[in-house]
């Protein structure tokens, strides 16, 4: 194996693999170093419960990726290597504790009909929300493929933020919406079911419904779900990682697993090599790319390198968000929803309403186990029967806004000890969540034949970018978003070391399977070498 490459990449999450796919296609020699046993990061599918039951351990659906330039560029090559998506016309929905339900149709007409069914006049409210956002939508979605600190993005931001009808002297309605909340955005809807269905999705973007800055993500997420649906790879989420890995290898790239990068070697102001924990040193002729969070990069990989005091100080203050619990269930039969439409819904929320949801979030923010959490349910076998033995099913319960290290229980029923997710604590909290599912799906828990639970401690052990167990690789509140991401003194993917780049969840456009930062960094590297 070579010891010198054009580009050395630390970490093999999907963004790293996408960057490597572009670089190797252009003829660059690329090495990817991965600490785990196989590439893919949070794209991992395993038989967590019983043989034949294939669970997506971490990430599951890929709606943003299907709308990405990376998928457009590599779709044919990935499909040739085994990737096939299955999708639904009902990406999400909501089931309320009182029995009311709603489904989210991908067509404007279908969603409008559902809104009007829930409350007369809400169809018109939905139309006004779309009308307010549509003039900005093209520019907003273009930003997802650009480094926000770059010249082209700066021009787009100028268009978005200023009201050019007034000569650019005032700010636009879009600018004001950046400081609104999701609750405010949905406040005109009369139906509490509609409000809960639309506002709850901001938590999947690292925001909360009452958080300043969450408002714009309601119409944005609504349009993204209408455009992308809720696609999952047939055979499991890891199929995307496997197809990307094969593509990179077929194009001449090299991937080394079970190898932890320990230090980035900097000489004469440039990154020249990556040293592993095993003492191997891999030299980079052109660039080093780190799929890391800022504290991992500046306090660990560059611990011995002189960087500006501001950068080092900001990296020390980098904040993580709350944790996530995912309960994977093996079922003896498919879930029997009272609303038969839910057999086609990709990932619905179960909730007692927006007020109850925000109360649960507040409890999580106070490091308390929420007494009545809101969460999503997805049953991959509805779309992909290959994930379980014939007649059986799998289900995932994804509970966000859970404290990484709880210091108490909001209901006063669970002893959290020192906050470590012990087997007993995990079991008690899983029982609470499953009992809520039983209020919405009559054959739960009777259909459960086995379960496996992923906790914040699981995330922290698997991926150092999760810090104490944050699935989103850092807090995404307003102070760590957009041009403050990954750090205020580094508002882009290029670090102050000119040939060292960052990608991944802590960089724009953030977490989730979107491929954005991998695409952005690849274009930057290829343009530098022209």
C-alpha cells in the first residue's frame, strides 16, 4: 500500500465517501482512514435483535440525499453497485394520543385536502405558507450546495436578506423568518393536529419548536419532504455506504478500516500527513480532509500545532446538543394502525400535541428523562419486506431530545443513578416509550418478540463526533449554525491551515444523510487543483 496520496481523508461517513468519489473520478489518489470495522459512519445495518431482522442502527431514511447533486451525479454508478431506493407518497404523518391522525401527502393538492379535512380554512393557511416561502426557495436550496463563506453564497445571501423592492435599504420577510420559531410559523393553523405534524420535524434538524431560528425550517422541511419523500435503501441504510465504498475502490481509492487517526502533521503551515494510533504515517501531497467536529480537530488532531488563540478557544467552547434513544423492535406481525393509511406512512410522529412535545423537550433540556416523550416510529418492512423474515416486521422508535446523561426523571418513577445508561435505566425508559406506542397501535407490545436499544452512551462509543451522545454532531442552535458553523472564526469548510478541510455534521449544511459537505469540499479541492 502507498504511503503518499493526493488527499488523505479522516473518517468514512457518507460525506467522506462522496468527496472521495468525486476526487477519485477526477483521477486523484485518495486514502480514507476509518477507526471502525467498516466504512459508512452512521450508515449501518445489522441484525440487532434476531436473525433475519435487519435494523438500521443509526440513520434510516435519506430524503435530502435524493435531492442532492451527489445523487444526481452518481445515481447510475451507485445503482450499478447495488443501491436501490424504495419510497412512499406519504413520507410522514402524526398520531395524537386522543386518536386523531393526519398524513402528509407529497403533492400540494393532497396535503391541502388533508389540512382542510382537519380544519376548514387550514388549506388556505398552508397555501399562504408556501406563497411566502416560494420566492426564496430556489436560492435557499442552492445554498445547501455551497460553502456559505464563499463569494457565490455571499451574493445569494444578499438577495435573500435584503428587500430589493425598497432599494435594499430594508430587510426581507425571509430575513425576519430566520429569527422566528416553528410554533409561530404554524400558529395560523386551526388544527392542533396540523400544527403538531408540521412543527415536530424541526427537532430532526437539531432545533426545537420554541427556539429562535426554527421557524424557517417548517416550510423548508415541508418542501424537502414533498420533493424527496421518505426513501430508504432496499436491504438497509448501509447499502448507500456499501455502494459508495465500491465506487471509490473501483475508481482507485484506498480505504483502511480499524485504524484511528491520531495526529495531523503540519509542516511550514501546511498539512502534510496523518499519523495513526498504530504509528503509521500517511503523507498527503495536496490536502487533508477531516470528518470531525471542531473540538476533535483542534484539541486532539491538531493539539501540537500552532493555531490562532480564537480558534482554539472557540473549539474548547463547542457545544453538543441532547442525546437520542432508538428502540429497535422485532415484531411477529406488522403494526396494526387504526388509521389504515399509516401502513404507507414513512416516519410518523406519536404525540399528545405541540404543547406536550415542547414540555417534553424542556424536561430534556433540564437533563430530565421526559415523562411523556414525542417520537417517530418507522416500520421499514412496510416498504421493504426483505428486512425481516416472511410475515414478520421491524420497527424503530426514535426518541430525540433525551439528555445524554440524565440527572433525574420528570415523572419521578425511574432512578437514573449517576446518569450512565445502564441496562436497568435503558430498560425502564424503553418500557415507558413502548407503553406510549401501545396507545396508538393496538398490537404493541403483544407483537414484540425482541428488542435492542441504542442510547446516547452507544453513540458516544461508536462515533467520537457525537461527543457525549449527540446524534447531530453538535448543537445546531442559532449560535452554532450557518456562518457560525463550525466556528465563528471559521465560517466554512476550509480551516486556517490552507490545505486542511473539514466536512461532516458540524459543518454546513449540517447533519443528516444529505451529502452536502462532501460535495462542497470535493468541489473546493478540485477547483484548487485546476
